[in-house]
C-alpha cells in the first residue's frame, strides 16, 4: 500500500516598508497586512511600529542574542521558516529598502527558497524627512536633486558644486562635517545652507540648520549623535514658510504623565500631536475591596430595586460595578428604572459604553460639588425610594455623601475599589523628575500628586506643573509645587491644550529675548518662586 504525505501549504509573505518613523505614515495597505499577520518579523528600528497595529500576531525582532542586527540573509531565513509553518508573515523593513538595497538582498533569498511574496511600498524618508523638517527638494534655483551615500568613497563632489543641485545624504548625519568640507573643496559657496535631521518624522526629530562653512562649529555645539539625513542647498531656506513640525507648541518637550490604572491614551495621543514626548509613570494601582460583601449586597440591591439613584464619580467606579454585574451574568439592563448621575465626561462616556445613559451630569464644573448643586432634593411625593448608591474608592472624601444626606437622601457609601500606591519608577526616571529632566508634569487628580511625590520625589523647580482642576492644584501647592497651568475645564483635552498655550507663550517670550530655547529643562533656573 502506498501513502502520500500532504505538503504543508506555504503561508503568505508581505514585504512592508515602515517608512521614515512616524507610525501614522504607514500606508493603508501596510496597516491591513499588519493587522492580518500571524507573525511580524521586524527590523529593530521598525519593531515599535508593529505595536501600533491591533493584532494578535507575534513580533520577532531581527537581532541576535547579543542584540546586534542580523544580516540580511539571516533575516530572510526567518521569513522563509515562518512561511513554511503556514503563517501569514509580514517582513517589516525600516525606511525605504528599495533605495538602500536591503530589499534586493532579502528578496533573493526568498526567491531561491521558492517563497512567493508581495510588496507594500511606503512613504520614503527621502521626501518625508525634508517635509517634516520644513523644506522641499527643489526651489527657485535648485532644479536638480542628487542622492548619495556617505559610505561611497568614490563620490564626485565637483559635480555637486553647482547651486542648482540639492544634495541628499540619507545616511550622512554622522559625516556631516566631512560632507561640508568636501563640498567646500569642490567649490560650493561657503554660505550654502545645510540641514542635519535626526529622528525624522518622530517627536524625537532634531534639525541642525547651518552653512557649509559653519558646519563644524555648529555640529560640535549641538552635541547630537546618531544616524540621520543631511540636505544641502538653497531649499533649506523654505523652512521659514514651510516649517510646521518643529514649531508645534510643545515640540521636543518631555512631559511626565503620572497615571492611574488606566492608560491615558487620549491624553498621550494629544500630547504627541502637539510635538511632545509623553512619559507615563504609574502611580496608582486599582484593586478590589478587601471585603467584597458590602459591594455584593449593594449590587443585589441595585438589581432588586433598592435604590432610586446611583452616583458615579470616576471611571473606576463604573468599571467596578460593571465587572460585578458581569460576574453575575448581568448587563446594563440592571439599571432599568434607576436614575444615574456621573461626574466628568470620561465617567459619563464609560457609562454610555456600557449601555447606560446618565440622567444627571453637571454642565458647568465637573466636580462632586457641582453634582450636588444640581442633584434634586428627596421629595416623598415624587420619589418612591429615598436611597442612593455611591460606589467609590476607599479614600474618597465624604463631601458628596454628606451633601446628599442634607438633601434628604439615605446614602449607602460603598467601597467599590481600593487605590494602592504603585511601585517606584526606574532610577533614571526618578533622577529626571528630581533634576529637571522633564519639561512638564500633568496631574489629573490629587492622588496622582500625592503618589508621584511619594514614589519618585517632588518634580524639579523648573518643571512646568499643570493640573486638571482646583482641588488637584490645591494638593500640588500643599506639596510645595507652584501650579503654572490650570485647565479651563476638568478634562484631559483642556489640560493638554492649557499646557500647549503655556508652551507657546514661553516660545514667544524666548524669541522676543533672542533666546534659543524655551524648553524648561533647557533653561533651569537656580530656584523657582515659592508657592503662595
């Protein structure tokens, strides 16, 4: 009897170009392929982009055991092995591999192994980095573009001496001084502008603008290092008209974001769009109450019609009630016939996401005091039940419960969750907090103030302090901090916008005084005026 072995079907392979670095510059095709992938095999510099794609795939970084990059043959071998396992595989290549030759080397290995593939070209750094730096590649006089490699020892520099030529060296940042010298010796005018851009299209972007004759001194003074692009030519003068990225109100600012259990994704995204580099530090861990019986009785009462109202003062309270209901196999229908109050848009949004439309949300200040001012008093002729369920944190104040009692309600103030101080951040982060390594810190609650100071120490005197509301500001001042920014409204959008306005004011003041930097971490004062 003869048996035949079924050959395992090859998985699909897509070669995806990561582009200049900004994850939002991935093409729609690239994003689709990344989302559908079972395995993503990424260059070390592109691996972070894969994390921005919602995918259950595994990510393999092309480095060896010592952390050094694998050669192209070894990278391609990983792709071949993945395809032979039947996996949908994405090879995520950094930059523009069509230009730097990396694609040809790896594709040859795939072709030899008879593994078919498709390509998803991306935005090329050759155009993206200059666009983010604020200039084009041609202009009034400049009508030619020459692209060369810093590693090419045979470059004919005399052909690049013409003012009509824009010179691009994608790998030229570390050789910028040598490039300037070579162009000067070839006859290029000493006043020819030169731009050296590192971290192009990311919030880490830094551009040194100089001239060929001043390059050596300016590069030394800038004290920057690492790979990057060099552009030489009159086109750099377009920065005055086209500059948009590096003039963002918080560009380059390192902003400390002490957070609770939840990631403040909306806040982080907004800060990045404003040009800053947000750094999260967990300060609070949210845990269940030590004795769950009180919460269990309250949930039973909620379902059985014991309460007239339920009041939520935080997203964590909504989560605690929702999780307990789901534990019993219940959902938002349990709120039928119950009046629901909420403090803050985030809390209200969490309720709506659960399927509950709150009946009462303060229109002015999003505080418990504002909620009290709008909460109707108990009226036995209108309200069949006089009980209110308040699921809150173990450290919540009694203000709301006391105020409702004065309005005639019987309040059941129930501990729905506990807040526990998080572990201290890494030593380097603690050092940056204390020594002014952060330009600003955003406090979203009084507890984030207390816990940050407790686990990491007090922010340096030059660090801009922004607070989400008056109570948070009061707590910051009690800890010896001067509040520079108070949000117009108690939400993260207003908090970020308030910091941006402050940053723009610092920038304008610096320009008026002919100062080169308006970042607080770059302008450390000997002392900061004390809180009043």
